[in-house]
C-alpha cells in the first residue's frame, strides 16, 4: 500500500513537470548578467530582519548571514578533517579564519563588572582581520564585534553591563568584552569554556555594523533606542555579495561585492550575480533543474530523479551522507507544564496532553517501521538514527535504544502502564480518560516528508491509534514549528546538526523551553539533568563526556523519536559552472560555502 502511494507521488511529479517551470521574476532579473548562478530552494525566510536565530531556521537565512554578512570563523571542508582525529576541524592556527584571524586563551585576574571585584577569569583574545570594508565603504573594526556581541547575539538590553552567551541566556553565566584596539578584542568569561575548540557561535553568528545599528547609526533609527532584531540594517554587511532585491516567497537577488577582502585569500569571485529562486514544490525544483533553469538545489533531490539526471551529460549526480536527521516530534506544551513545584519537575497532565506519558511516546516509536520508510520512501538512501549525533562521530553514544519496530514491546508498554491503556476492538483507549487515542500529525508538503507522514500514519492506524495527517506548505511549516502554542500533536521534521563539535547547537532544540531554549524548542520538553549536561558541553575539558550523557537522557525520555539520517541526492549542472565542491550535505548548503568560492565560469 505504501509503495502504491509512493508511485502516486511519482505520477503527480510527471503531471506537474510542465506546470512548475521557473517562475517569472519580473523586470531586473539579471538576464543581462553573464556569469549568474541560479540556486533553487523550497523554503524562504520569514523576513530579512537581523534576528539571528530566526534566520538560522532555514538554509536561505544562513546563506544570507554567510554571504551578505560574515562570521568570525567558518566551517572547514569536511574532506580537510584529519583522519586520525575527526574532531579537529581547524587549521594550524586553531580555526578557519573569516573575520577573526587568530586567538589565544589565558587565565587572568580581571575586574568583574557585576560583582565589582577582582576575580580569576578566562580571556579569549582575538585578532581581527584588517582591511575589511562594510558594503557602504566604512571600515570593519573591533567596535563592530563588541556591539554585535552586546546587542545582537546576546539578549538585547541597553542597560546591561555584560554579555552572556545565547546558548545559556542567563545571568548566572557572565561574560563581557574589552576592546583592545581597532582590530583586537577580548572575550572574558566568568566560567571557563572548553578549550577543545573555539565557541561554536563564532561560526554561527554574523557580525553587524555598529555605525548602522548603533547609537550614532546612519540607518533607520535616529537617536537609536531600538532592538537590532526589528529591522534589516539596510543589508549592509562585509560579505562577498551585496543585496540588491528580494521578493518574499519568490526570489533573492545578490550581486558581487567587487571590494570584498576575500579575493586576496580565496581568489577571484567569478559569480557576478547569485539568484535564489523559491519553489512551492519539489516537482517544480526538479522540472526547473532538468530544463536548465537552475544550476543546483540546496537540499536533496528525490531518488526517482537519478536516472533522468544521469542521462543528461551536463548534469553531475552524486549520493552523499546527509546532514539531516529526521524525527517524529511530540508537542508536550500545555499552559501549566512549566509550573513545577518543589520537586523541580514539570507538571505532567496526561488528561490534557496524552503525549506527556513517556510510555505512550515509546509505544508509538515501537509501532513505526522506519526500515520500511527507508526502503520504500527513500529507496534505500538512508540509515536508522538514534540521536542528533551521527553514528560515525566520536561523540556518539553507542548504548542507545534504536526503537526499531516491535509491536510486542509497544503493546506491553501500554498494557503494563498504570493506569493501563486498553483496547476496544482494534483501537487503543487511554486509562486516564477512557477516550480513544487519536492525534494529528503535521508534515511539510515536501514529497519525501509527505510520504514519511503517510507511512507513519498507516503504521499507527494498523497498531490501533488514529492519526489525521495534515500537510502544510514548507515555509509555513518551518515558521510554525517553533511556535509555543501550535496546533500540532505530532510532526515530522528534520534538522541538520552537522558534525562535531559544531553540532552541539542542535541539543538546544530539546533544552529548557522556559529559559534559553524558548525560541528553539518545538517539543517543549523539560529535563533539569539534560539542561545541566547541555551546559557542560561548553565547559567540559572533554565535551564528548556530556555529549554522550545528554544523548542517553533524550533517548530514554524521548521528546523526539529519531527516525533516520537521509542520504542526499545531489546534482549540479556543469554547462555553465565547474569547480563544484560536494561534501556531506551537498554542493551548496549552510555548512558548505566552498562551492561559491571555487566555482569557475565556463559559459553557457
């Protein structure tokens, strides 16, 4: 039955192949530009305001941050990692430089700005790149980094004397900055961070211009007393492209920054214009790619496209390990869930939200045949997953339960629970309410996720739990998934943790939803032990110890049931551009900026 539905999706793709050619982009679409790179995507950003975490929800938002603006450091090519130690991501200076070119770490006695006393502190001293210009011609300096840390990547507050890392977002972990020169800055930590690698926010958070956003800014806010997340800063960055046009849900148009500092390091940027085209469906992306209307796609093509791609001599196709982990999320939010008492535990209410019951979540996991999903929906292009950490990572906890389909275990979990669940005919009923178990399951309208949702629905229906599968367009789905009070019981989603150590951000998805995880926690699960272990990721001498610890907690408590790690069906056209760099995740995605640097124009 699932195979038949999969073929229906294929038939739909054939019917729609003509209907979803590249949408018309109106005047000024760059047709007069010769060396134009066109990239397809299905998910747009809600806005281009400098709200860093919101932009990080999508490939498009991260591209905007990486190429319009820039970070202190960047991810290395995966192929450059040293085979003897997969955790080493860095060059001999300790990082892949971008706006920061070197750093040292020392322990010193410093004046504490909150305690007003001399105390021992950890000091990260950064040397910043000289000769960098903002797009409006102003110099990039340490004042921009200082302003960004105080007012963009940490909680915005005009009166605060210190900064704090947005992974914690709490006054208990204090850090502050000290500008030492035009291109020098100190980051001073009350609680020392691990020195195993630089803080991961160096590769995540983009620097913004103080002269635009700051007190003397020339931008939107005269006199300046506004939150930096409320506007786009006129798109003034330091990156290799300049913003030119944006039509929400349609396209992004960027042009080459001819004054970019990076050409001295990376060589000439041959891309005169980069155009990101937003498509409503996977069928539209595939049709445009086969018609030579886009050069590549930021995510995975469907496996069914491989034969057609391989038949075209101007298309290169490759299967790579994916960065994405697909999961079934359980929405645990209720208005009183966070109001725990002296026990330090949240108030669970299985009558208001049956999914608060861990045994029910586990029974649902055991009822799903993920191996069949991999075989039929993914055509074998994927592997079972048990946590956010890849199984080939040294930080992976090898003792985790995989939750492969086991109907007997699923039934026993429900029958042996107190109060026991019970069956009336083929259907399961709750021992808490004596009501039939029935839930809604939301997925995006991306073909693979629709098919995965249908397969999960069918497995749970066969097990005796009624499920209504609701399909939402991709952009709306991404926009809603992180909302607090969404009308979802369960949902299929994917995230892209990347490899250690910069994958640690992913655990904030199930971190404390009432403190520093409020903007990221789609399941709204709370565990003090998990939160403690998560914070230790950034302070432990060996981050693999807390990394494995928190995987065990999440695997047992199951706020998210990890389904699979999908392979990526990557493809790109070589009739106009050569020099593509393909790695884990594909030739162009948020963790791989290298194709954009290396592409060479061959005409067309």
